[in-house]
C-alpha cells in the first residue's frame, strides 16, 4: 500500500486515457482545441534588466499536443 497526498493528477491522467480509448481525443490533437486557455501560452524567456524581478514572456510557442 502507498500513501498519495493528491489524487488530482491520477484522476486527470485516467480520465484522459479513457477519452483516448473512446476516440474522443487523440495524442496528436491540438491542446488549444481541447483547453482554450492553453491555445496561446506565455513562456518565460528571462528577466528584465535590473533587479526588479519582472519576467519577460513570449507567445512564440510551437503547437502543443497531448503527446
């Protein structure tokens, strides 16, 4: 037996595997079509000059898939 602090990741992984088995989604499907909030992710590329701690973002991400 093992102890699991959070079941969220396990439940999500099982739900995605069931959806793939039923043909509802594919591993190479665009993630943005399934989760619109991930359609154009912002990726941290560095920090601004100085010590103010501001992050620099880019939205030049390749198309993400479930794979």
